[in-house]
C-alpha cells in the first residue's frame, strides 16, 4: 500500500445523490434478474468495445492495440440500438481503454436513454475530477477498475501507488458504484499485494472482488496455498457484491474444472470494435457474425451449444450471467460454423413516384 493513504469522505450532496443512484440501480438490477428468470430470449449482459486502443501495454493482456481509431459515435449508437431492440439488460463498455474515446459520455447517455444499465471497465489513468463529474452527468451506474500490484513493474503499470489519488477522487466525487478488482495468479509477483489493494478499496467505500489471471486463451491458472488463503479473505471482503453468489471461482482457485452451462453467444455477447459478435474476450473469432446480422435463431442455438472452454474458464462476467440459467436448458448442441443470412435484394420501385405535396 502507498506509504501514506487517507480516508476520504464525500460531501453531503454527493452522498445523497450516490444513495439515490444506488437505490435506482438496485431496483433495476432486481427487475433485470426477474426478466432473465422469466425469459431466456434476450441477452442479459453485453460487453461492447468502442476503442481497442489503450494507453498501457500490460504484459498479460491480449485485448488492446496502440493504433486503432475510436468507433464513430453514430456507429456505436446503431449497435446499441440493435442490442436494446434485442432486450439487452446491461451494457458494459470495455476496451482497450474506453476513456480514450472522445465521445464516451454520449455513448453512456445513449445506453441510458434506451433503458439499459450502463457499466464500464477502465484502467483509470485518464480519470480526472472533471471526467468523474461528466460520467456522473452521463448516468454511468457501475465502474470497475483492476489494480494489479502495489507498485508498477515491467508487467503492469496498474498499481495502487499510481492510482490511489484517483481512487480518492472517486470516493469523494463519484455517484456511481465503484468496484476494485485485485488479481492473483501467474504473473503476480507478490500475492500479498492483492489483499492490501482489497482492504484499501473497502476503506474508501468501494466493493472489492478478486480475479484469477488466465492464460492467453482465458483458461485456468490454479493458485498456490497462500494465494488460495488470500483469495478466500478477499471474497469475504466482497460480501456486498453479487459475486459472493458465484462459486465457480472457488473451483478455479483450486485448479478444479467447473460444471456449468456457458450461455455466451446468447445471454452474454462480446461485440468487438468491428461490430462482430464473439463468445467472449478470450474466444474472439467465433461466431464472428456482424451484430446487425446476428439473428434470434443464432442466439437460440448458442443458448443450447456446449462450449469446449467452459470447464476451465476464468471469465468471471460470463460465469455470473450463466448462473441465471444453469438450472435449465441442457446444452446438447456442438459449435458449428455460422454464416450471415443471405442479403435480401433491394426493393426497386417500378414507375414514377407520386408526390402528395
């Protein structure tokens, strides 16, 4: 932990608005769960990428580049409208680094205008007090930050030392919910860092979760004995979060396969910067169908398709979505190549047009 940290308290005005937004968001989350239990025909959570470029180059990450341009705002709105028409409940903006998108707040506003819950995953290096205010105004409801270590190293710059002042700004000014995710597993030099990061998150009033670093295919990296102890302690610190209901990570921590039904491609979608639908961030390339051509029938098939990577998966958000349907819909289908539906011929008007003016 940084040598000097301080407790930060928000103003009465910020605390009041924070409570209001929390209550509204929690009511909407409960409605989302009820809707998901009542019907399997819509996506629950979609990760969408408005910006593949990132301002960092963490050694373990395979989800960024340093050349991509931001997806144009109007194109983002079109994709969000398609997802809203599907009945999607939650949109999480990810990257790359979404804060690099010059019209990020307008994207968030559009998510909210279509009645969907708006979340974001960021490394937070680009946050300022002014940007936090803009995110408040846009209607952001959830923000997640992953912090990898106490001090930066050659693998990751996402350290508590470099980010703690921004955590304090969030504690003081944000009205949206903030979750700090610490990490354990391969590539983490000192697992004790994760525990200190989690305690700092709780001290500042945030929720705390822990992730297990996966390999480049999103697969299992079991933890050592001390790492398992730290994992269990952090999980108890995260008792206010929905993640406490998610037992799959306990299996992952012990190197055990987890028996569950992955609903990626149906209840969970990953939309890359090119507008293609993928199972998740770690299985990009399949089905690889443009979102505008991803039909209800395709989603229905993926709901019943068993995923080869599921037993050793560490992708937490996909697992959490899968919990809703794990008790129903046995998966009896195998993945098969998909092709976009054939383009329909354009309608041609025969004869002259009539003007009513």
